[in-house]
C-alpha cells in the first residue's frame, strides 16, 4: 500500500511538472592522520561578518545565507585510526567530526548520518528544516584492503531520499602508489558491485540512485612517462590541461575500466598530492605529484516520465591554504533538481499543555495514512538548536497501533527527570522501520519546575 501511495503522489507531481532545486556541497580530504588544527570555516564556505568591535565572527545562526548548501557531504580519509583512537572515538566524538559539527551548528545544520571504515569517515549534514524531509537513510561499508579482509582501503556509502529523489554518496580510498592502476580499478569495481541497499528497492545499488556523488582519495596518478620534476615544472608554467591528458582516471574513464558512468568537471587546479607539510604550493618530489583527490557525479536524467532530472555543477576547486596534510582538500558544489512540495510518510507532532523541567509533558502524534510503524519507533526530545540526531535529551516509544499503520492519532507522555534545563525544545518522530525522521515539531518552551507550596 505504501509503495502504491508513493507512486500516486509521484504521478501527480510529474503531471504537474512541479520541480525545485536544492544545493549540495561535497568535500573530500585525506587528512594524513592529523588533528584538525586549522580553521575549517573557509573550507566549508561559511560566511564571516565583522562585529562592531572589529572581530571576525560567524554569521547569524538563525539566518543561513540564501546561497548556502542545503546538504553537506563530507568525506575524510586517513583519519587517525589506531586501536586506542578508535576506542576513544566510541566514547567521545571523533575530533574531525566534532570540529565540523561545531562549525556548522551555528548556521543551522544537523548531522543526520555518518559512517566510518577505519580511516575513512563520512558525514552528511543538512539544514535543520530539511531533517523531516529525508527518507530511508542507510549506510554501507566495503573493505578492499588485503583481499577484502582489512579496512585500510575501501568505500563508505550513505544513501537517502530527499523530496522524492534518491541520493547516494560514496567516500572511497583506493590503492596507493605508482603502478597500482589495475588494483585501483579492481577496488572501484568491488565497491560498485558489492555495495547493496536491500531495504530500498529499486535503489539497491549505487548507480540505481537518481543522483550519485563519488569522491575520495582515489589515488590515480599521472602516466609514468613523466617525472616528478617535469610535472612540477609544468605546474609552475600553468600547463594543467596538458598534464590532465596524462591522468590515469581520465584514461580509466576513456577505456571504460572504471568510473565510466560518472562525470567529472574540468580540472583547473594543480595536482593535490604530494605537498610538503606546512607549505601552500611546494611539492615533495620524492613522489610524483598527482590528482589523487577527486569528486565525480552521476544523474539519471530520465528516471521519471514527463520530467528531466538535472545536476548543475557550480564549482570544483582545491584549497591550497590548508597545509597540515600532504593532500589538499577538494570541494565541489552542485544544484540538483527535486520534486516540489513532496510529501510522503509524514507525522505531525503537537505538544499538549505545559512542559516543565523535571516533569516533562505530553504530545499528540498524528500519522498520515501511508505511514507504517515499527516495533521500536519512538518520539525523541531535542534542544531547539540540536546539531546531531544523537543529541536527544529524552524519548518515549510509540504505543502499539491497530494494524501498525496510519491514519492514526495517539498521545504520548515523556515523564522523567532527564529534562533539566529551561528553554526551547523540539519533538522528532524517529522511524526504525524507515530509518529516518518522519516529523519534527516547531520549537516549544519547557518551563521552570513548579515549586511545591
């Protein structure tokens, strides 16, 4: 029934040809096991404004710039992954993720998904208002190191749907070194053909999604006919186009060995590896410079009848001012077309009466007719400006419903001592069945504790 209902909604939208655009920013960076020592604001493209005292501060948290991305896809490689670091990251937030979250939170972004494969860390952040518009958030990891038994190389994928269109983001770290072309091709194909999302038909494979963004330290080098010194000389002369003709990834696509279905914008920046640390433009010529760090995309233009999906790439640049790694970070900005006013599997949350510190309160949960509930669906309480879907203050499970489906309206109560602070909060419906967040309330106040007379 749910599939049929979604089909009807999409059919109506297609007939009306109602489409809109959202902005996506992709970032890839091999951080070479370092800590986040530099300001990440410029890399994220966050606007800065001068205060009346002359200090540089972040722009207003509640007013995201009109041109700001709706979605950030941030893919890191070689994040420190020794056993002691992995254990600490299970207890505390991984340092890179924490700093990125701290940068994005004042601008209204929430981390809605993340996955890690040893040194590969992938995070997806969205503007807070978009959280209840996402559906079917799933992750997958594929190990390709040591014949698939070790995760020092491989891929980390996050897929979701937004406003009726499916998106798959891939962070991959492929085999290194000159002479590793065949292994890189093999690892790409392993990631491509092994990754599966069995719970989201028909988008069970990477390339079945409406939009694909594939990035990472792909480690492709330049043709061995050219030396490190000659590459350096040609970079200084600005011969980027000439060097690109010798690029292995370019060859792999032309020969249909790897990445053939995906598109990469023209490269206009110098090779992103290998730099001497703490330098902006000085290569370590013990290794041949190369464009190891790449971002590619795919769009299924004709996925739906009577409408054309589209992706417009607005930028593709490297950021030489980041000097703490021997790689330079690379970013790409896109505008993608999605369905306008798309609604499916929606839940409305309405607080009832007063909510108070130490006592909590009640709310009405209203499910649309196409919502199927799961055994472990719950309503979570968040602070108004939460920055991660893991930052809930308290929660309560949804009571059992007849037929486990909507339309239905039930009341829930959240009575415990975990609500300790006065302020504004939000309720979020967390669906375990669909692995997403089907509804979010407007902010509402939690009042001080009532004093007994």
